[in-house]
C-alpha cells in the first residue's frame, strides 16, 4: 500500500514519518507488524505528534471543518493541542458547543429512524398475524 494509506491506518502524520517509511510501499504484513510492535519513532510520533488533522480535531473535541474555519490548517503537536485546551480560546469553546449540538441532533435523528423502523416492523408483524 502507499505510505499515505499506511500513515492513515496508523493515525500518524505522513510528513513526520521517517524517509524510509515515506519513500517505499508498505505491505499488509509490515503494517500489521508496525501495529503489533511499534518502533520507537512510531511510539514517539503517536505520543508527541505532530498529529494529522482528524486526530487534532478529535483531541480538541471539534470537527475538521472547525479547525479550518479557525485558521488551523497545519498538523499540531500534543503540546500545541494541550496549550489550546489550557487557553480555551473563544472559538474553541464555541466550536465544542457546536459539536455537542451536532452529536445530540445526530442521536435524536438516529433514535427517530430507529423508532420508525420498529413501528414498521411491528405493523408488518401485526399484518402477518392477521392473515
């Protein structure tokens, strides 16, 4: 597989990986070995970063779009993420609140769909028993 795919599966920022990782292709067996027994560079990268945007967003409790809206377009280190969490700028407070509302709405819609599916199944079961 391509290094970008392997980096994504390992949840690491590709430009921060060693040249030998970036310059070659990675087999599934090599990927499994990296996951099972990560080398020191991978342990350090996972712990300290820089982290890919999706992990930065998750650690901050916001969406990828929220990062872009607020000028964060580069990978951040764990220290930078912790600094943002300690400072808690207004944009981060607002985006985290938005993310909470989005998740709440997603749960509500999912529940609504589940209720409708259950009602349909009950209706179909009742019709079948009437036959």
